[in-house]
């Protein structure tokens, strides 16, 4: 439907409610003659008379009333769709559907969202927390927060925010905490993080020396907090982001293992559906997130 056709139908429905072309003209900030021409053109296009005109008012004909009852829902739907589209392309209004990992969502997102709401009170945010991979297009998310290794897919749209440090941890006083070299790690005791029921490979390096450890042989999970609790309860060794285990380290429930050995750092990233350009409300959140998240993560570490 062309814009002019939609405007003609909107004028027609307004005249049906007001029963006065003059009042419609005032409501639309135009002239009565312009309203009369619009209605006459619509009647000519349809080939029926929509209004009975008198010197004091206009009223719908039987055909006009039937036509109004049929087109009003469609016009309202088109108006809502147009308004929703316009709102979606405003930097400070609209709806934002966000997906984030469970651990980060519980620890960091409350502070981020409270601050964001204060700056952008007209943007409604809907949050879904999951550690599982998802199809952002089919599940209708505007963006996702992810912590992972650098992406290899050149076609994925992502934005690196900062690096996330990982550490090896185990419960103090257990045999797991007594290791002095990666070769001392027992595969059965290495708790693996896996979102797809696959084993995790830990890459450890010190100077020119390196080791690859297969974790998750007996126990794997797709949630870092679960693995941290299991390690703290003596179930084994876990390699986890420092922000997840920092409280356990401070309280003494966990100790850090092999601090002289390093692991590849993870990236905190924002993932997007295949936009040609970011909608303004999504760009507003992305910029705010990139500015505010690094100090929050550092504070948790």
C-alpha cells in the first residue's frame, strides 16, 4: 500500500468518527477543501459513495460503514507496524532482546542494566540467560553477550569488548591442589566446560614448554558456577574465568594451581544478527556496554 493510500484511509476513518470534514482538517492541520478532495478521490477510486454530505455534517453511507469496519483493523495494524519500525530506529527508544551467559548475567548484568536504564529510560530490555549456543535470527535476539575463544567464523558479526582471564583452581587440602606440573593432572579429575557435551582441551604454556590436557572425561557441564562449586567441594580441578571463582579464592574454598603456567585468554564479545548496520538502539547499548563492562569485570577479579 502506498503512503498516499494509507493517508487517504486514515483521513476517511477520522471523518467517519468526527462526522465533520472541518474538524478533520483541524486535526490534520490542513484545509477542509483538502479533506474533501481526499475523500472524493477515495470514492472515485472505489466507485462508491462513502459519505452523505449536508451543510452541517457528514455521515457514512451503508457502503461507507461496511468499508470502515473492514479497513479500520488493517489501518491500525499498519500504523502500529510503522510506529514500531520508527521506534526501533531511534537511539533512545524501542525494545531490546538480549541473551547472555548465566554466570555473567547474574554477576554483572544487574549493574549494567540499572545504569543503562538510567541513561535510556525509554528502551525496554528483555534478557534471556543461557550458556547454550543459540540461533539469534530464529530466536529473535537483537544481540548476545558471549565469553569464548576468538571466533574463527569470518561471517559472524562480533565485537570484542575485553579479555577474560582464566585460572586453574581446586579445593585446598585435596590431592588435586598438590599438583606442581600439568603432567600431574589426572584426566579423570579435570572438570570440563562444554556447551555441546564435548571434551574441553586446556592449552597450558610456560616459556617454551606447552601441554594439552583433555578435560571433561568424566564430568563436564555448560555452566561455570556449577564447575566452581564442584571444584570447591573437592571433585577435581577446573579452569574457569577469574570473575567466577574470585570469591571462592578470597574465602579460601579454592586455591589457584600452576600460576606460572598460562592459558589462552577468552574474549568477552557482543554477537549480532547479520545487520547491514546496527539499529541505533542496539548501537546505544553496545557503546554503553563496552564503556562500562571492563571496570566491572576487573572489580570482580
